[in-house]
């Protein structure tokens, strides 16, 4: 103060103003009491301001031993940093002491102390002094003198969430960063971030959102009346109010500290954070990173979270382009997971666990259902272009949909909201749907739907006829139809009745009788066919015997000729009279003189 008076060179100076004194008048009063030897009560509420004021007033050891800087520094090191609640209070008080608190490392040391205590074994924590507002000063971290059962109880893993959530966003980021370095589980870190967002952005989180797989997080934000309210900003950054700028800072900071591991936070929280980021004009790089995070776990999203309004003053009410980008990130992530052996084995394990729980849908099938529901909702917007509808419907591979009922419902809703489409446009729109994947109810509805093109209706009827024919063919080609003639029908009937509505059950009895009648007729035709086939085989054998040539040789041919000559001679003898035959026999009779020869 003497130096300030000397530097002013004003002989009539009667008043000195400390405009930039950290801690304000309260800290200056305590420093003055210390100078005059009065008792000064150091507490966690005034120590940070007094430490910065002592540094500002240059109350160091160079002037006198045991000066105010030494006293306050010792209190910080040995009292404040050993206590959980005192560290929180001091770090909270540093919000009004920038940049002095940063330069003196008060904020950094308190953040490190809080992070170390949050990651320590919670068995040594007295739950009665943490997570609850109290006028009683908390004991030191290692003060375990009172270990009675009435004061000690089981400490949940989220015991530190409420205390940390009262910090300003920059100090909260500092604490979370220090906790990450010390190796805390990413599920706990993500839950702490969600808890902080529930307090400072209350409309961002829905009721019951603050839950994780390993714990149930108790929220105390119902009794908390502070925080910001979401303010819709203007088109330019200058039009943003102070509250909206603070909200944007919070959203940007939360995006930057979300753990990169999948399932560290819920997909619904990420989507609502993305909604706030688009509304508050957050930096594009952070929005892109957040979209990739949503794509990693898009199968966990719900339709309500996916209906994000379009804040870019586009013609459509919902941001369809954003959902298209999320779907692209999801497909890229799925392709990466399928190409990685370790990730593929983990996904197979998840698939087995999901099947054990009764949910046998893979992520692509769940996303396909979600996209179909989203298309049904946004198709009611008359400003939605058909090209965007088709691109979003065709983004997933055909194997992702085992049934196209949801896609048919979306197409029908779009045709209903856009009655001016031409016949060619309606045909092109219906190409995204596979008629063979429609259920019985969908086929019945499509056959009576006047909004569909006639060609599509014919395809639906033809595909249903093909299904019925294939079913009959499979029933006929059974190995033992005598034993399984009625059992498949009864089994199929029970299965079908469980999954079909009452309208289809009424017509099942008639259809069953027709099918049984056709089966009896087919059995009769089959038996007649077998008999005709046997007769045909017998006739064929006889024909082959008759048409089969006999083997011939030289002797047999000579005897045949001799037999022919004998037959001819016999015929001539019958035609010529007995006289001529006698004459011929007399002429042909050889002389018998050779019989008398001895030689």
C-alpha cells in the first residue's frame, strides 16, 4: 500500500481503491485483521479468497516469517486437501477467483484430491458426510475414529455424483479428466456425466434415464431449483442469450469428456445431447463426433429420441438427413465389428444372451424396425421428398428385414399424405418393399388398398398364392403321409393362431376343410397314378419282348431255307394231281446198282 501511495504522487490522496483484489472486501478484512494480530478463523469457505488476496498483497516470508501466504498455504495442504467436502467447497469457491486460483494451482490440487478420493475404496468413507447438504464440517479422509454401525453403512458407487455436480462445467471437466487418468470404470464416468446434465440441463434428460447396468443412480435434482433452461437461439451467434451461450459451453464440454467406450452412456442421452447441440449451434466437429457415438449404439435408440426437429429452417419438420448420417455411421460400425474377430465373438456372445432372454433380433433387425417406425412418423410430412424417403428406406441391406410390414405401413402412410403422386412415382416408391416378406394381415390390407398401384396389388396376390402352393407341396411330399396327415395341420394351426389376429382365425376353419379335401383328392389321384404306372410298365415289358430280334446263324438260316422249299413242294403236290406226283417220284428215283458194289 505504501508503494501504491508513492507511485500515485498525489499529496492529497486520501483513498485507495483495490478494484482487482481477489476475494473482495471479505478477504481484505481478514488480511487486515491478520496484520493487526487479531484472530482469523480459516475455513474452507474463505481460504481460497484469502490465499489469493495474500498473494496479491505480497504477504510473503520475505517480510516476516509465518506471514499470511505461509499460513493459508499450510491450511490448504494439510486441512483442506485431506477432506472430501472441504475440497469440493474450495474448488467451488475458485469460480470467482480466476485467474489467481489457476496460477496458484489451487483448482488443480483440489481437482486431483477429489479425483483421488472418488477412485479410492469407498469402504473408508462415512456416508453420513457425503452426498447430502449439511452444516456440519466433514471429517478428514482418514478419520475413522467413529466406526459405529449407526454412522457407517454400505456406500453405493455413485456416492460422489451429487457433490461433484455442483461444480462449474470447467472444474467438472477437470475432475472427470483426472478421474479418467486414475482408471475409473467408464460406466461410472458416463453415469456421472448424465447426472451432471440432469442438473444443469434438466429438460435434456427424461425421467428414469439415469440408470446403468451395474447400479441405480439416485438423483437429487428434483429438489434443486437452479440450472439453465433450454433457450432456442436465433439464426446468428450474436443473437444467442447469455444463458444459451452457457448451455452451449456445457454441451460442448460434455461431448468432449464422454468416454469413447460403447455403452458408457445410454443412446437416448446421446440423442438428446445431439438435439441440444443442433439447437445451440455447437461446433461441427463435436457434432460429427457425437453422431459417430450415436451410430455405435443406434440399436438401443427409441423413436421418441430419434425424432429430432430440424433447426436449419428446412422445409421438413424433422431432420431426416441427420438420421441418414446416423444410419451410415451404424453400418460402418457394424462392418468394422464383423471384420474384427474379437468384436465378432463379443457380438455373438451378446446375441446368445439376447436369445436366452427372448430377444433374438440382431442389431440390424432392431435398427430396421426403428427406421420403419421413423419413416411412418415422418411420412406424414407433406414436404418430405420421395427421394429422401427411398434413400432412408433402402439404406439397410435386405437381410436386415425379415418382414416388410413396417415398411409397407410407412409407404401407405406416405401415399396417404401425398395423394398427388403419379402412377409412375407410386410404382417407384413401392419398389423398396418386397411383397414376399409381407404377413397375412399386410397382404389382406394391401389387396384392398386403393392407394397402391394395380401392379403391386397383383404382385401381393401372386406372392400369397405362391406361399400357399409351397405350403401344400411341402405337406404332400412328406415321407409318411398316413401318420402325419393331420398333425402338421394342427401344429401349424396352433402356431398361426397364436401370431394372427381374430380376423384371420375366423377364416381358418374353412381353409382347413378345403385343404383336407384337396389332400384326399390328391391321395386318390396319386394311387390311380401308381396303378396306371404299373400297367404301363407291364405293357412296356410285353412290347419289348415282341420287338426283341432273335439271334441268327448260318445253320439256322440254311434250315429255314430248306423248310421253305419243303413247304413249297408240299403245296405243289397238293395242287398237281396224283398222276403227276407219281411220275415225278418215278423220275426222281435214283438207280440202286451201287448197292451191289463191294467197293
